[in-house]
C-alpha cells in the first residue's frame, strides 16, 4: 500500500525524470584564447560552464534575431491601424 511519503517520493522522482536532459561527451579542439575570452565575458570558472553558457547565448541570440526579422518584416503591421487593432483585440 502506498503511503503519503512513498507517493511524495514517487512524485519527486517523476519530476526529476522529466527534467533530465541528454548529455553526450564530446572531444573537440578549442582555441585557448577564445575560451579565455568567453570565460571572461561570461564570468564562468570552468570550461564546461563556459561552453554551456556560450551555446545557450548563441541559441538565445538566434531567437532574438528571428524575432526582430519577424517584427521588421511587418508581422505587426495590422496593429498600426486603429480600427484593425480594435478588431484584433476583441
């Protein structure tokens, strides 16, 4: 019979399981000066933290660039017209 504590533990395990991310060890050549520059820019201490931060920053930068391109491309043009804006927000 499941007790409250075993149910809680089972729920915690499910939460932890859902947050597990796949990681693969990789052997790559990195320029020492580039690593040091990135480490200084990010304020990281380890190579792993520096590379992880650089990859996340690159992904975020690409997402921001796509959003700017979408906005510049006129995706919000309809909202410039007062009547159209009122219609959209109903």
